[in-house]
C-alpha cells in the first residue's frame, strides 16, 4: 500500500503514520461503531458525562 515514486515515498515520512490512521483505522472504526450500534445498541450508546 505504501507506494514509492522516483522522488521517494508518496507521503512525507513525518505524516506517514497519520496517513495510515486516516486511510485505514478511522474508516474501520466507523464501520465497527455502526455495526455495534445495530447489533448491541446498549453497548454502543455514548454515556452522558
């Protein structure tokens, strides 16, 4: 998934981990949350502080 061009990596090294988080982890977390809300609404409900 991490592609290299003739100039180097496609994402600057300092932003590389953030790129992985935004592209992979956040969408998966959102899908998990949606599934959890459907199958276990009592668990997925946000607690009031």
